[in-house]
C-alpha cells in the first residue's frame, strides 16, 4: 500500500502524539514533597509506563507566588482554603466531573467543603484530608499538662517548631486565643491577640519548618519536644518508636483540612492524560495505600471497606463526621486579612 507524503506526515504526527501520551513523564505535577510516591497512582503507571515529572513546594504561599511569577505545570496540589484565591488569580481551570471516574464515590462531607466547588463548578479533585495539631513527646510532657499555651512557656525555649506558613501559624494562634470561630475574618483586636501569641512563641521556636520530615527527625532525636504539624508526623514518630502523639482534645485546639489536585491553566499535556492521573489518584486502591502507608484518610469512601479496619480506628478517622465537627476547619481567609497575616508573620519570624 502506497502512502502519500501528506498521509505519511499525518501518520508520523499521530504516532508522535501517541508516544507522548504514552510517556507518563510528559505530565508535570507541582506538589508537596513525598507525593511522588508511585503507590498513589498505580493505575497511571500501568497505563503510561512512567511517573509524572514533579516539582515541589514547601507551602501554599510559596506555590502561589511561583505560579504567579510564570512557573508552569499541568496539575498542582493545594488545599481547599487556597482554591478561591487561585481561581481569582486565574491560575486554575474547572474540572469536568463526567471525566472523573471516582467523583460519585467521593465522601459527601468532602465534596461539600468550600473550594472543591465554586459557583457550581468543580475546581479541585479532593485527595487526602486530616488534622494539623500539637504533637508532643509523651516522655517529656504529660497528657494533663499539654496545651497550645505551653508553646509559649519559657521552659520550652528551643524545643518548639511550627510551620513556616502564615495561614497555619495564625490558625494555631486563633485556636490558642479562643478566636477559632472567626479565623477567616479576625477583627483587629483578634488579629492582634493572635500576633501577640505568635510573638510569645517565637523565642521558643528552634526552627520554622518547611519540610515536615525536618520536624519529625528533630522530634525523634529529642531536639524538639513539641511541634504544630500534620497527623502524618505523629504516625512517622510512632512507627519509629518515638514516644509521641497528637493532642486531639477539641476543646484544647485542633484543625482539619482537605487537599487535592487542580488543573492549572498553564497545562499543555493532553486532557486524557490529565484525567488518567486524577482518576488514578482518586481510585479506591490509592485510598487504601495512603490510609495504610501514610496514615492519611482519603476522599474516596470506597477506600475504607478495603483498608485495614484496625488502622482506621487507631488513626482516629473511623467517624469522619466527628473529624469535621468541632475542630477549626481551614477555609479561605479574607484576602485583606491574609495579606496582613503574611506581612506580620515575616516580622514575627524576624524577631520584631
């Protein structure tokens, strides 16, 4: 059979496009360190033969700034409280739920979180959720004495770490000062109280962590005795036989969050490959992996029946409703307030 020059060119182009689609590394993901773990996207690997290409950020503020400055990728992994800001900055595009094969299996508590959907459109495919709380060495501090106020006690000078992220620091401070209910829209007086609390904590801070692994190692070595961190840090310490746990008393203060994946407007990869990755991440098998290997609850309700039930109970998310009720939930902060938080947190870290 003879093929014309034009036909040969068309065939060559189609084969090249097919090869690009088959190469998983063509997909670029802007993510937190650690989420390149292939256990999260086994289906994608099986279909495309290679993992995506990853670039990492240490905080949502860093990610937002980098994207605004022109950094490009296909997908990014913010948390729900950032989505409205990213939409307003024209950084992300809506998702098509008809292409999300696991959308109907998403937990209703998760799908109703602000930022997952905005004005009737889906902007984030939820992936994982969990707590940020005070993790402490149980051989150094008793359950009876642990509290957020202890972070500012001069006894613990150089024994404390909190995230290098203004939003998380002010969530901690809002809980500590009794203003959690108004965290997203603090009055001037409440903002001042939160800032004063963070200034009181600052002399005790050994470092402001950008990588949770840094805090985990320092806690395990005894360098730290307390840290405001994610529940995975608690499990890492327990798995490494460090006597530590998270303070989960709602009355004393704990925060809840949901994170997931968004489709960036700078994306250039074929749309089918984008949804292949999103569907692999949201699959029940991915959920089983993150539950059992990372200790984070997953957004897909179908992941729980196939996961280790003893671990689910041990990690404390066998009752998702209770997880979401009573704790401070990370929602989008008023933009003017967020700007104040960012500016003031830099002053606090600098010792002013």
